[in-house]
């Protein structure tokens, strides 16, 4: 039975458990992306500045493979999280106002691209 304003009573109590799970998966996806950006920043080679050159400070000239390996595993986790969230979101699409969480789709695309890049370059 469809809800008709003024005629039928709206018995919905608000978001159900699946909506809360989707929201938390979206928050977790942003946390994973933030952690991935921090890992890339830590893993990249350092750029030599004038002060480094004059003080003879030794810099890291290659990528840190331990951080890249952790980034690879983090992106696999992100892809799994994105797939689970997208599946739950698809099961939840019953109301006209329901919509797909773009953050989960964005996480999935970024995860796939990063995994492919890591596999091809390392």
C-alpha cells in the first residue's frame, strides 16, 4: 500500500538498520580514503630542498615499499567494504527517496584503480 498524504497513515519510524549500516560504511570509506592519502604521502620519495643540500641531510629517494604494501591491503579492504555497502544499498532500494551512496561507489573506483596501479608498477 502506497502512502497518500491525508488519506493513509505513514507508519515509518525513520531510518531502519540497513540505512544506519550504509551510513557507517560511508563514514568508514572516507576514513579509508584519508588513511590512503596519508600512506601515499609517507611512502613517496622526499624532495630535496636547499636546506637539505647545504646541511648534507640524507633523504629517501625511492618509494617506501612497506607503506605501499599496506596501502595495497588497505585498498583491498576498501574494495570489499565498497562491494558489501553497494550490495546492502541495492537491497535497500525500495522507497522512492532511497538513493545510492556515492562515497561507496567512489571508494570502489579508487580502490580498483589503486590496486591495478600497484599490481602493474610493483
